[in-house]
C-alpha cells in the first residue's frame, strides 16, 4: 500500500522511517506530493492529527498518516501541549521553543518539573474516511534546568528520562524509539493495520 506521511518535521519523519524500516510498511514524504500547509485549528492532538491526515489524503489521493505531538508540563497546567511547535511564537525554531520552556520554568524545583511527551498518530484510508485509526503513546519524564545531548530534535535536550538517567537527546535513536511516545504509538498503529493487509 502507498501511504503519505503528513509531516514537515524532519525529526518526526526520520524517527517514523527508522521505526518502519523493519516492517513492510513504507511511507512517502509529504514534500513529494506538493501538499499545501494547513492551520492546526484543533483543540486536541487527535483533532490536529486528523486535520493533517485529511489534508494530505485529499491532495495526494493516497492513504495518509499524520503525527500530532507535544510536551505537557504539570507545573504549567499542561502547557505547551498542542502549542509545543509554536510556544515561542508562530514559526519559532526548536531552540527558541526550548528556551521559552526553560524560562517559563525558571525557579521551579527539579521535583516539580514533571512532564510527558504525547504522540497521536492517525491513519486515514482516504480523505472522507469516517473511521480513522487513532493510536497514542505517552512518555513520562521531567524538564531539566540545562539542555543535555545533541541527538533527537525539539525538546529532547531538556527531557530527562528517569529509567535511563539520560536526556532524550543523550539516547541513541534505537533507545529513544524503543521508549518514546512515538515508538509506542507507531507499534500500536502497525498492529492495527497489519490485519487489514496494509
Ligand atoms: P508537522 O505538523 O508537520 O508534523 P510540527 O513540528 O508542526 O510538524 P506538531 O504540531 O505536532 O508538529 O508539534 C510537535 C512539537 O512537539 C514540536 O515542537 C516538537 O519539537 C515537539 N516534539 C514532538 N515529539 C518530540 C520528540 O520526540 N522529541 C522532542 N520534541 C518533540
């Protein structure tokens, strides 16, 4: 089956391709299909993932997978959440968003910096598919006071993963994919699609 991956985030695309490498499932990058950007107007990860998958399916004529994800920080009542990609403003870089998060948490003690990454993956068979396949993953950790490591992307340098003693950016790709919100969601999605012959 040909499937479009509805994401412009290079870090996500790389991880999803790594996670799929072992399986038969292959995805085609959105940039090969001239998919126009849409505004993420949803109020939840699920809504935004559906909007992105529908947009890609509509413009490519192919089934589509979208990833909506972000970091929820308890001391910030769940912010930045669905606004993680634009926390420091529209078009902000990963570095700017990360700096914004550290600033928002200035003075908050280590034990009060609990947080989690969320990932929702949506698969649509076609743009009007009334029953999307929706899978989710959650990764618990806490926000460091200083960035550590250079692997991964986004908030990884400030996301401490207790079971490893490392930041997510200090983990190799294989370890991150085994533990991460995205790895969990993608394995669930593969298990849902395999019986359907996708
Ligand atoms: P697409 O919509 O094109 O896929 P995007 O970057 O706009 O790309 P989102 O709206 O889902 O995607 O935003 C996700 C945000 O959460 C973004 O700021 C990421 O840096 C962050 N994020 C998601 N998964 C992450 C991970 O595994 N490690 C670090 N940061 C992550």
